[in-house]
C-alpha cells in the first residue's frame, strides 16, 4: 500500500512538472508571438520604401536582439534600382542588395523556398552578412508573393543556440509573409507616386511636381538666406522640327534634350518639363554667376547634340535659356509673390533670348518687390 501510494505521489509530481513545463512553454510562445506581432504592426504601417528599409535593416536588430540583418531583392530588369535612384534611397551598404539573376537565391534555397535555420558556410555567410564576423547562427526567410520569389530576408545571431535546424519556423514564416506583402505594396505605391510626378514622354519631373518643389525651395531659400536660381530652357524652332520631320521626331528631340540637360545638373538641381517644348530648372544655393555657368553649360551641351530621328534624318537642336536669380533680403515679401515674380523674370529673360537671335542665354537678377534687373 505504501509503495502504491508513493508511486501515485511520484506520478502526480511528474504530471505537475509536465503541466508546469507546458504552461511555461505556452507563456513563452505567447511572449514571442506578441513580440513578432508588435514588429509586424510596424511593418504594416510603412507606406514608403525608406521607412520599410529603416525598420527591417536598422530597427529590427534591436527589436529581435540580432547582431546582423540583411535583405536581398530580386531586380531582373533593373527597374527597382532605377526607382531607388529616382527616390534617392539612402545607401544602406551591403546589407541591402539588388540581385539581377536568380542564381544567388537558388543557392540559398536549392529545394522549395522555405525558412531555413542553423549554421551557414563561411562563403555564403560572407556574401549575406559582409563584415559581420560574429554571426554564428542564421535564419533565412524567402520573400514570396503569389509563388514568385521577391527576395530574401536574413537574421544573424551571435549565439549558436539562437537559430537551430530543429526549431519551429512558424513565427519567422509569418514574418516573411508580412514583409513580402509590405515590400510589394511599398514598391507599387512608390511607382504610382512616381508616375504622378513624372512627364511620361521625357521621364523628367512634370509641372505639378515642379510646383511642389518650387514652393519647398522658396521656403528653404528664405529660411537659410540662400540664393535660388530658376531658368527656362526652350527648344528653338521646335514647330519647324515637327513640320519638317513629323511629331514623332519632335518627341525624340524632347526626350534626347531632357536627358542631355539632366546630365549637366547637380544632384540638388531640379529639372521638369513645364509644357510643350519648354523645360524649367531650379538651382538651389546658386548665385547669379554660378547659375550662369550652369545655364551656359546646358546651352552648349544641347548645341553639340546630333539627334538621330530613326530614319527621318538627323537634327541639331538649340535652346534659348532665360535665367533669373533671387537672393533673400531683410525686406521680406510673401513667398507666393516672390515665386510668381521669379518665374516671370525667368520667362521674360527667355523671350529676350529668343528676340536676340535664339541659342543664347539671358540672365536677370530678381529683386523682390522691385522686379527684374541687371539683364546680361
């Protein structure tokens, strides 16, 4: 009897220990789930690629206590790279990689793409986490949308027990699914936003985009007391080009000219198609003399162009450039008034260039409250 009672007591103790372990495991899973959900909610709130990358590549290290994080995005036609350049995405270094071909991800996921945990060979680890020598265990998460591999997200830990092959991958797989959706949505949103700001023919900014940028630059110039230059670049004899060679040839001229002008600009300058054959350039922090150098470089570069009209012959265009520069003073005027006055001064200078024989630059200084002066 005593032996049976002791046996029953031991069995109860084992059952209690088992239940305690199960409850502890449930609590741990709930904590882990809550931790992942907090991060996923932040992901779902991201509307722009810069916010998404900051969260994935910078903030996730602290959130999940990692020593390294990296992201690979598949970019077969280089369209995402071009989008990055247009959006001026910050340089995250080697932790954000764009891969043209599928070979690298195929080596990571030789079978069906699925979350993989554990150690990684030195060569692969060096390619995924360059410079992160303290990575011991890793988690590789394929980013899939509608059976298409968009990329791969990688977590690296300094502990060899953090990511082991026999661990469950449910939370990581769900995280990868959320990241995939957010990446696809952000890229799509950025494309749509970009299309609303870009002239579809020339692929430079459109007038609507210019108006937003112009207002921003006026405010910045006044706040910092810095010069702001604005120039109109108008194609000479454009109607004649259309009449002699056709409107398709005119389109080719506008495309080539927009590309050539863009090549002459600094990163801080802003180019837009204002309408028809007329382009506008904003040059922040540019005095009149500095802007004149830029304007003359634009004029000369276009003058040296020889555009192949694809079977309709060749044409050598020229442009008339009207430049106006505003330098903020203590006598402040409403920015809307300054903006309209600066545009009128640049437009007037451009028409003076036309009347003086075309293919030339006319420069003016715009004095707020007074008007244009010092025509050159």
